[in-house]
C-alpha cells in the first residue's frame, strides 16, 4: 500500500475525478457525475464523497448516500495507473466507517458482476437485489 490521504471531496478536484471516470468508462452521464451534478452533491447533507490523493493528485473516488435508513455506495473508481495497490480497499473501508459513525446499520453498493470478487474481499456479499434504472 502506497502512502495516501483520504479526505472529503473538494470541488477543485472535479477535473481529476472526471478524468478517472472517463479512463474507467464510467462517465456515460455527465449530467449525473459532472461538475454541475457534483455541486449539488456537495450541498446534499446525506452524501459522503471521499477522494484519495497521492503524489499530490486525486487518484480515487468513492461516493454514497445515507437517507437515515439505508446506505448505497454508487460511485467507486481508481485511476488505472494506481490500481491494485490497496487504494480501492482503503476507500471502501473509510466510507463504511463514515456511514457507521453516522448510525447506518448496513451498507450496500452498486456492484458489477466483474467486480464481485473485489467486493467479496472487502466484506460484501451478493444479494438478490440489483439496480434498475430509467435511463
Ligand atoms: C474496483 C476498483 C475501484 C478497485 O480499486 P483498486 O485500488 O485496484 O483496489 P485494491 O487495490 O484495493 O484491490 C484490487 C485488487 O488488487 C489486489 N491488491 C491490493 N493491493 C495489492 C498489492 N499491493 N499487490 C497486488 N495486488 C494487490 C486486491 O487483492 C484486489 O484483488 P481482486 O481484484 O482480485 O479482488 C478499480 O479496479 C476500478 O476503478 N475499476 C474500474 C471501475 C469499477 O469497476 N468500479 C467499481 C464498480 S462496482
């Protein structure tokens, strides 16, 4: 594990996050993940939005929401050049801790089939629920 800093998202880091999402083919909906959307997230008291920095730049991101009952982590991405160094695991641990400190009884995440082995390693299991969408 390299030396990293995990902290709350700052708007100044949005360009680096967009770049990471693009590199990981996760930027299909700028209206959901782009700068304007992120301003609304910042103003939203229920969101937890963490970034991981190393070498003076943002290299990973995780974002989720707690409505007082359930948590859903719905954005999770690490820069391709920084994968497999423990950054993703550290981000998940940190966001889970943050939600638990807010009183969340459980934490869920949107998970792709491809990434299920990763999520299993960080303590999540597959449930019968899956994500539906109107897009
Ligand atoms: C999923 C994702 C966020 C994981 O980020 P990451 O920083 O690579 O995560 P970690 O390094 O903690 O763990 C990844 C793997 O590297 C392994 N690993 C961690 N540290 C390692 C090290 N020092 N040396 C070798 N392997 C290591 C982990 O065991 C894990 O193995 P697995 O993929 O077989 O489960 C990243 O792959 C990503 O951004 N993918 C594209 C977007 C995506 O799929 N997002 C999630 C959708 S559900």
